C-alpha cells in the first residue's frame, strides 16, 4: 500500500473536528445578527473550515489512477447526492413548507448538498489539471475569473466548484512530510498563538472598532457561490478581493492544523463517518428551524448553548448505530450498475 495513503489518526481527528465545525456553523446561523460573538465565530469558521475540509479531501485523491476511481466517485458521491437531493426536496415541500409547490431540481443543490456535487466535479477535474504546467496557478486564475461571470452561480454548484478547486488541488499535492513539519514545538506554538490572535483581532475589528465592512457581503464572499456583481463589487480589480480571501483561508487552514491531535482519541473512529454527519445534520437543523425552535432561543447564554448542542449532534450522527441505519442512503450498494469485468 502507498504509505502516503495509510490510515492516520491525525486525518480522522481533523475530519471529525471540521465536520463538527460545519454543524456548529449551520446551527448558529439564525443567531449571528443578534449575537456579535456568535457572528464572529460564524464568519471566522467560514474563512477556513470548508477550504481545509476540501484540502483534506484532495489529499486523499492521490489514487485517481486506480480502476475504481470513477466508479467510486459515482457510488459514493453522485448517487448519494441524487438520493438526498430528492429526500430534502420532498421534506422541504411537504413538512417544512407544506403550503408551497413542489419545486424539484437535480441541477440546483439543496442547501449543503453542494459539497457532494462539487466533490464529484473536483474528482473529474483532478486527472486533467495534473497534466498541466503550473496546475495550481491555473486553478487559482479560474477561481478568480469565474467571479466576473454573473451566470455562474449555484447551478450545479459551478461557482463553488471553481472557487474552491484550488484548495482541493493543493491538498492533492500535499505530502505527509509537509504535515509533519507543522508539529515542531516552535511552529505549533506560533501557529496556535497566531490563530487565536487573529480571531481576537477579527472580533475587535468587526464588533468593537466596527470598521465599515458589510458583514452580509463578507459572509456571501466566503460562501464562494456569488459573482462579484452579486456582491456589489463592480470594480475591475474585484478579483483581488478573492485572492486576498484565498490567502487568509490558506493561512488559517494551515495554522488550524496545529490544533489537531496526532494520536488516537475517543473521536478518531468517528472521523471515518463524516459523510453521515454532513448529509444527516441538515435534517436536525432544518427541522428545528422549520418549527421555530430558534425563535424561542433569545438570550446570549441560550444561544451560546447551541454550540454544545451542535457538538452533540455531530457526535451522535457519527456513531456506528446511525451508520447502520442510514447506510442504504449514504452508502448505497449499487455495484450491480457496473459491468463486473470493469
């Protein structure tokens, strides 16, 4: 086996922590306009947690020359996307919004399902880009240029696919030796200090000093699904803003890795079931919002406890019991679809 791809507790720990951050981000979203501290956490999370998660996904795509590469992309990404796109659309129409008409589309991902379809496209793009000279520079250039086209948006998650592809490609080129260099005592201490300092600076600038930045525009910039025109960035140099965000996201992603334990932990095993958390947590979060639970959580203390709730949801959905129940939907066995000779 390729030593680069051996199971490493570090990556399972990282994947679990990051997926919990995803649940936290989605859970605190209804409160970020009323609670400045949660608003800072939300904006700060979105500046690095998905780029880093995508980077790790790219790290584990070094096997694209295997015969099963494209088959796995279909069975583990495309089919679950079709299943959950249908499931979420039906639930949204008949439970969350019973007065609305059924609006079903496979081409516009529902809420967080964009990641599945984008990951499928990233896997398709990877074998093409690695044949280019300076592939990462090409990916960054495309990610910046796509923002100038208003027609590229949430359709088939094309905007996010191109905007976040540089992180996926960077993950592919990262080697284990690069990760090991982060764990020297000096680098680890410096990274953790810088990360916490930047969070405090972020909070100070946005909430205390109140620098003139439209927080809604900032958040939508971090989503990667909007053109510069939709963000009211009409200057010819608007792409420089995205380049700046690339740099911030990359720096925060690298420094955050210093937080990740390298040894086995109680949640290491859960890091192997992050797809279950990603696909299922929306059922919990969207259901609570649909029934107005968020409107009853009004005090800052109550809103802060939502973070603890999100952590518990992440832990619960990553258990083997949930895996056994949800496996037919998350990991459907459809090998009958393929020719056995292939």
